[in-house]
């Protein structure tokens, strides 16, 4: 069964609803230019109230390692998600799991993905949009995600919604799926009904 990550969490109400609906992981945006930005201190307050066995990820964009390590300690997140243009050498965190996000433009991105093989725990594949690092609500060619699985675990993102999640999971069979804007009422606030349907439909596909 696919794992589901709800990203762009900014408040406890959305976090608890996601957990109650069966989300496996929650994502917190530590990229200050994001409309879904949350401070490490506020993320920590939410994380401390989560039920057991919910993973938490911090999203960083072209941040230096010292700052990332500091925020990990301040917030209490489990997983580091690198969503910028970080080179392979910058993705090694001996004490933490790391995910490298790749903004997919074409099949040529497979060559880029191959360079991170064995350096991160998984690849998050999102849609390429100039100057926007995630949360665009646009999909990419999912056949590329299928090919990318030969390099490691694939987390599918980019334009996923309750309406298309079943089709996406059936085609790609990803390790996990990641959604933010596709289950929002507005930027930074989740639509709980959309979130519930998304999680239920994603997990309804067996493989």
C-alpha cells in the first residue's frame, strides 16, 4: 500500500485531521518564501501533539547544512527534504534520512536523478516550474516517474488531487505520494474533506 505525505502543514487542526484520516507523514515548509512557511518553534508545538508513528519532514530549499541541522534540532522533524538545487554531495546527512526532490521537466531528468542514487533515501518527483519550488498544482509525465524507480524509491508529487490520485497510483506504483495544494482550501489551510478523500483513494489501490 502506498504511503501518503500531506505537505505544507501550518496548524495543529490540519495536522491532527491528516493523522486521523490515515496520513503516514506530514511536511513542514522551512523555506521562508513559501506561502506555507512555518517556524521551527511552531512546527515543534504541532509535532509534540501528534500521535505515535507519524513521520515528519522538513522542506528546505538551497539551505546550508548548519542551518538545516539547527532547524532539525529546533523542530524535532524526522526527515530532511531537499527541494532546491542541492548537489549530491550536499545531500548526505549521516544522522538523518534525506529525500531529494527533483523538479521534472523531461525524460532527460533521469540523468540527474541517477547522480543521487545511494545518497538519499528516496526521490520526490515534482513538476518543474521556473522559480517555484513545489506547490504548483501542476502534473508532469508520470511515465518518467515509472522509469525513475530503477534508481530508488519514488515519492510522486506535483498536481495530485482526490480526482487523479487513483490513476496516478495505479500507473506509477510509487513508494509514496505527496500532496499540498491539491487538498487545500487556501494556501496554508487544508480542506479536510479533500484531504480525507485523497488519503482514502490513494490507499485503496493495492500492489
